[in-house]
C-alpha cells in the first residue's frame, strides 16, 4: 500500500544501503575476532545479523 507522502523507490534504496552497511558490522572477520579475543564465548544459531533482520524487517 503506497502512501502519497512516501517515495517507495527511495525507501527501498535507503533500506538496501542500510542492510549493506550493517552487514559489514557482522561480517565473518568481526565474528572471528570477537571469538578469538574471548568476547564471544559460545556460538549461537541466531547471529547478530539474523536477529537484526528479523526484528527490523520481519524477514
């Protein structure tokens, strides 16, 4: 459903840019570094990126 004040194309571009930037925060290199420093003690099936995706975009 489109709203008259909503530019759907711009919103889609903004969401795609957001996802790209946030994905960089949860890349494998970061996860490995967190694990090697002891910051992360155990592995979870629900990753940070998956958690964010579910609760932000209901994917």
